C-alpha cells in the first residue's frame, strides 16, 4: 500500500520533507522566475498570503490522491531550496512521474541531482511504482543532465506535447524503470539432472534501477510539471 503520510527522505546533500509555513519566503523568492510559475502553481504575486496558500496546496496533494509534494531542503541547515514531487495520476497502470524546481540562488550545487536520486530510489521501492517518468524541454539541459545522472533514459521526443506559457512545447520523454536482472542466488541450487530446465545457480530478482523522470501532473488549476 502507498504511504498515507509524506515521509522524510534523506539524501547526501538534501532532505526531502513536508512543507512548512517557514518555507514561504523561499516560495516568494521564485515568483518572478521565468519558468517556475509557468509549470507549477507557484504564485507570481510574491505575497506571503499566496505563498502560504501554495504551501497549503502541497499538503493537499496527498489527500486528493495527486501524489507527494516534498520541499527540497539543504541537509545541513534544513533551509528549503526547491520542490520535488511524485505524481500518481497513472498509478493504476504502475506509472508515476516526477517534477522539480530549485530557486535560482541555489542552483548548480547538485541539489536536484541528489533530490531526484533520493526520490527515485524511494519511489521505485514502492510496489505500486513500476515506471517513473519525466518530461523535459530539449533546451533544459540542467534538468535532463540531472535526470541522466540519476539513471533516467531518454526515450524520444514528444512533439507539441504540452502547453507551457501559452505555447505548445516539445518534450523529451525520460524514464527509469524496475528491471529484472540476473543476480547470484544466495544459495545456488545444486546442478540439475540432465533434461532439467534449470541449468545454473542464478536466479532472477526484481531490482530497482536508479532512474529519474518528470511528467506533468494534473491539478485542479492546470497541468503542471512541478505542482
Ligand atoms: C533545472 C534545475 C532543476 C536544475 O537544478 P540544479 O539544482 O541547479 O541542478 P544540479 O546542480 O543538480 O545540476 C545537474 C547537472 O546539470 C548541470 N546544469 C545545471 N544547470 C545547468 C544549465 N543551466 N546548463 C547546463 N548544465 C546545467 C550541472 O552542472 C550538473 O551537471 P554536473 O553534475 O555534471 O556538473 C533548475 O535549474 C531549475 O529549477 N530550473 C527551473 C525549473 C525547471 O526547469 N524545472 C525542471 C523542469 S523539467
């Protein structure tokens, strides 16, 4: 069964944790980012009231079944630096998606790479998640570079996939999946008799590959990559 509360996940540089009211100033600080408010419900007003309403919406994501919205926090200081989500719109088909953002003043310090690895490892440990997806605009090298570092594979270009800022945009589709691979058995079976269908001391085991993906998740307001 999927967790009924938002867990706290520990990475190397980041902690993924539920949002707090004290995160409002960071949310306010990204109000004029050219991309974040277009792909999320981050308010463009920069007001404290709207930032707190955004934080309330993140708490509601789990109750509504949309998914898990985490604040990305610096692991040492617990200061919020961004947001990452695990979205469940297609979970009955074994698919989930992710999306993220980091405030400009905290970029290029490896926060998203670590957040995505941490979220992906956790997500693919859940029985319900067989595949984790991510949609990234081709120009967004920082995003797809982080995804590839986390084991996501580019599967192709989705043409005119999504409205971003009133324009239809192409998206690279990335995914990370669970896979079966051969691992040595802890107690290899004895050699089998001739004509047996089992020939080796290997068995198959379900493993979680590292993978990072982002996809659009639905919200009551509009489709977003990052909520
Ligand atoms: C994309 C974004 C999430 C990257 O966050 P970040 O914390 O700066 O990423 P990282 O520091 O983990 O960097 C990941 C890799 O990409 C590289 N990178 C980061 N930004 C880059 C950029 N603008 N151009 C080229 N490479 C970049 C980093 O050098 C790093 O590679 P390295 O480890 O080989 O050095 C951040 O720029 C952002 O929030 N942008 C706006 C919202 C957004 O685009 N969200 C994703 C939508 S798909």
